[in-house]
C-alpha cells in the first residue's frame, strides 16, 4: 500500500483517509443529502503557495522506542516537527543511572510517501556521553499512529576510550498537529457539547454538515503537519453523496478529489474517489467514529 503513488496522494492530502472502517448499519433509514448552496459548490481548501505554507501546523508526537546501543533500550520519546526541521528527546534507565538523549532532525523533500529524516544527536548517562548520526523514517499506521525507525552510527565510550557502534532504534508513536501560526489555536474536537445544550436531545440531522466539516478539517490538518516536508499546495474538494441515519448512528458518503505538489520534483499529483464517515450522537452533538475509503 505504501508503495503506490495514488495512496501517497490520498494520505498526503488526507482526502478522508482510512483509520477505521465501520460496518454498515442494519436496515438503515436513507435520506437524501442536505442541500448545499449552489454558489458555494464543493468545499475548497487550497494551501498558500511557497516552500513553507503559512499556518501549516507543527507535528508533535509521543511514543516509546527500543534500540542499540543498550543505553536507549525501552525509551519514552517526545518529538516535534515543523516543516523541514524537528527534534526528538528521549530518556531511559541504564546501570549507571538515567540516560537523556536529544536529536536534531532535517526532513528533506524526498518524493516518497513516507516522511524521511536525517538526524544528529547526543546522549548523556552517568559520566559518559555518546554521539550519533542516523537516517530514519515515520511509517504512518493510521491518522495518528506511526511506526518510527532509524539507523546509523554512534560514537560511544569503550574501556576508557571511544569506539564506533551501530545506532538502531524502532518504536511506535502517537502524532498530532499543533498550530503555530499567530492567532491560530487548536480547534475543539468534534463531539463536544453544543453551545446551549442543557440536556440530551434527539439526533439532529442538520448538525451533520458541521460535524463532517470538522472531521475533514482535522484530517487535513494532520496531513499537512505530517507531509508538509514532502508535499505542498494542497487543494481538495468533496461533495456529499448520501446521508444515512440509524438511531444514534449516522453515515455520510462523499465523493472527493484533490491534488498536491511534490516539493522535490514540482510534479502535481492528484487522486479522487469515494469515502464514508461515521458518527454517533452524544446527546448534544455528532462525534466522529471513523472514516473509510
């Protein structure tokens, strides 16, 4: 899947990429899609031109990794990426006390569907210090989950001197976008209590439009944060094809299309298809439960 260019565009643009396919409700009540203003057409969200898009969110991640040399085995990690640059901090326990490491990263705009980085760093444990250089990648496993792997070479203390050793690390992390632009903040998640909702109410079909828009914004924000070092000039659109409500559950099917530009080659890549988003009524608002395509 990761080898296909079409998949890369889908994830890079996050045109309703899959995180959890939901089963169709039994004998649902199908309703026509809500009318949309003719002058508005499908919702558009083009990115600003330039090598660094203004307002592109940074990407924070927390996780755990294991590796060699052994001072970094089972190490909680914290990282932050903004555009083409980032860093990672990690900590673990060794026989001589705590290990604390810091790595500075550069993300080159390689035209592949997996963000790749070059990192250099150092770590401290006891009276010793190690240095390393590595090449790594983040392999997306879903909207927020990813598999992190890196390999390189390390300079480590050995019997009163220094020597070279392989530097290897692999782990899992949970990544989420963080707005960094002036005046921008993280929007409330879909499913929060609606303003003025004093008590639970029956499912409100008219509120699905706003819930869908919020879900799409969250996916696009994550995509731009994750793939901002590889693609730019994101443009996408979607049209609601059908809305199905079954009790407190709802499914919205959309047709989408979008395109991105590879930073390295300048090529414009595009993709289109059909996707569905599922929601559950919390009593006051619709909460997103999954997207499939």
